[in-house]
């Protein structure tokens, strides 16, 4: 695994010759060794169609390619960082929650249907636009960002999980998403306005939830 947690808000990545990492631009804090950073305009391992898909999805989170030999420290905006290891499965993650990931992973943009991007789902519910999310598939590691830390919640057929969409970070597994309007606790205490959305995730898998609903930064 190329990522090692240094602090809750910083990870160290090992960069090896012949291998690549991808990260959000501006996320590099420091590095040691012979390491290069170049803007990525082809959508990572997903290629041009992945890039076009993200533009259609309005996921304008720019990436950079990291290559060479050495170590790189990553962090961004004071967010807590959580490392997820994939063993051949697919991770669905909000684009702005993605800090860095292994270059071995296949990146794509997926039309929501019954799977995918939660905040996109909310935006689409309101605007009627197409719904997309970022996917990462294969063997490798992903570093995601979150406000207030990350909690892993197991999803089983007997125990679906209900999540406030602003708390959602990512999920993987054989999981179905169902978005509905519901009265939330925010409305009860006067913090909400308009319609409240609730996400139900059912099936078999894991959902990653951030400890704070703060979405700025």
C-alpha cells in the first residue's frame, strides 16, 4: 500500500520508479527524492472518456500525476484523511472527497442509476440534470478526505444504513442507493430549510461517513 498515515490530516505516499500516483492538485505538502508532478488532462487511468464524463458531471476537480522515486506528503484544507484499500472491487466516491490514489486503479465516471454519487443525486433531484459519480476499480489504495474524521458503517441486507447526504464520503460493495425526502433533525431544530433528503443504502458493503456535515473548504 503506497499510503501511510502520518497524522489524521496528512499521509505519506511512497513513489516507486515505473509506477504512478494521482492526486488533487495543490494537495502536495512536501516531498523527498526525485519526484515529478505534472498536470493530468486525460482523466487518469480512465482516459479521455473518463475526463469527458467528469466534465459532464461538473466534477471539475483537477488531478496531477506523481512519478519518480521518493516520498510525498499529502494533505488538503485541514481535512481528515482516511485510506481505503481495494482488492479488486469498485469504490464510488464524491470527486471533491478524493485526495490521492494508486495509479494501478482504473478510474471512471459512472451514471448514477441506482448506484453512485450522493451529492450528485441531490443536485439532480433538484435540477433534473444527469447524475454521475467517480469510480475507482482494481487493486490499490485510495486516500479520501473528510470533515471531522471518517466512520466505516457496514451495510447488510438485514441492516440498511440511512445517511444524511452531506455526511456521505464513499461506498463500495453490492449496494443500492435510494434517495427520498424526509423530515430531518435539522428541520426540527430550525437549521434546515426547504426539502430534506435522506439516503438509504442497502445490500452488502461499506459506506464511509464523515463526522461533520460541513461541506465548505
